[in-house]
C-alpha cells in the first residue's frame, strides 16, 4: 500500500509538471498583436491559428497609443506591433522600445521590393533594421476625368482648365506634393532647416499664386466627397480610397497617381523590445504576406498591403480601380514619408498660415 501510494504521488507529480510545461509552452506560442482595426480580421486569425498552432490576442490601437503603451513598459506587453514607418526610428533612438528585425526570418520574395527597401531605409537605426512594411495608402489626385483630363500633377491644379473648381487641404501633404511637382525634393532637405525653409518659400509662393483657382480648402473627407459628387470640384488632392469610393458611384471620377509620385504612408511590423514570442511574430508576418491572405486583409481594411501580387485576389471592382490608378511604375514612384525631424512642422505651419491669410 505504501509503495502504491508513492507511485501514485509520483504519477501526480509528473502529470502536474507536464501540465505546467504545457501551459508555459502555450503562453510562449501566444502572439500578442498590437495593431489597427481591420489588419487582423477574424477569418485570417482563425486560418493562422489552425495552420501554425499559435494563438493570437489582438489589441486594436493607433500610432499615439502604440508608442505610449510601449514606452510605458519599455517595449513589453506585446510581441508584434504595427506603427507607421515614421514612428519607428525616432522612438527607438530615444526610448529603445523595439528590437531589430532578423531579415533572414522574413520571406522577402513576398514583398513589393520598392516598399520593402523604402521601409528598411526609413527604419534603420545604428545599422539595424527595425521595421518591414505591411498596409499602405497614398494621397494624390482625385479627378473627374471627363472635366479635368489635363491634370496630371499637383501643380496642374493651378491651370486655367480647372479654375474655380479645385480643392485641397491646407496641410503638410499639400506642401510636400507641390514641392515634388515643382521639381524639388523636400525629403532630401529634411536634415537642413535653412534649405527646407528656402524650399518651402518657393512652395508658398506657388500656393498663393494658385489661390484664385481654389473653390475651397477642404477639411474633412465627407466635405470633399460631396464637393466632387456635386460637380463643384472637378480636381482635388485626396486619398486613394476616397477616389475609389467615388468611382463606385461615378466611373468618370477616380484616383490618379500624380506624375511626380503619390505621397505614401506605410504601417509596418515591428518587434517590441521585450516581446516573448518572436517565432510566432515572424510566422504571422510571413503568413499574412501571402498574396491570398493579404487580399483578405485588403477586403477587411480597405487599403492594400505590400504583398506582391495580392491585388490579383481582392474583390474584382477594387482590383480594377487599384490597377488603373497604380500600374507598377506608379507604385515604384510613390514618395514614402520619412520621419519628420524636429523644427520642420513649425516651418510648415508658418507657410500654411501665410497661404491662408493671403489675398
């Protein structure tokens, strides 16, 4: 009886130890994902969990909250996060909240090459890459092509052909877009305040000269959509998704990538400094960048991803609009926003105030 009792205790101890081990293994295989709404749809999460055995805990957030959460924990609490590419180098240099990406664990062949290279360049700190691209979008031209066929670039919004029927925002994308269309490179001047000030003075003069052409400076997306739908505005600066939405109502209206390049943002994948499930994080990145899976994310989020060839698998109407707006050369010509150095927003704010006040 005594021996039997010892054996029983031993079995219970082994079972308990095994259960603890299983619990620890399971927790290590749980991917804590800090992301935007639509970037981890339930059907994709279910497929990933079934295929890999990892589980996924999704926390929805935005840029400001992501940085705040990671700062508060020194890069803890999550295994994979998705800030925009201009929110990586600065916070990393200042707070050390990310860990470098091991590029050997990323299937680079699944990425649009120009986007992967741009993101690597914009997220490099001390020779280490901290981000790879995921979801992206652009601002450019939204045109009624039946009435504004001559508009090919931002500065064409100043032409007589569309006088009084133009709209754009008094925000920094307008300054950046006009600069590129004028043959200037604002991003190359980011490191030199004097050069940037001089460049922005030229843009300011152009925008003041262009002011009589402007019907109104739009503030919100709904306002612009109504102006374009009504025909009061035939040429504008706006986002690609807004142009495609208008196109579903009126085939003459669509998003056009400007000759000098659409202006692009990219939300990335980064590894928080104290993440505990790197293997699950890399597995998620490689899984969601598969073209068919990436198309499911596009259908949920409305924006395209950096997955090469994924546009072939999205809903047919969105695929047609995307491919009309973005032939491959237009994708490779996108000007991706780099991190904004301190001091530049004050320069831009002064320009925008003076344009607004000009008669």
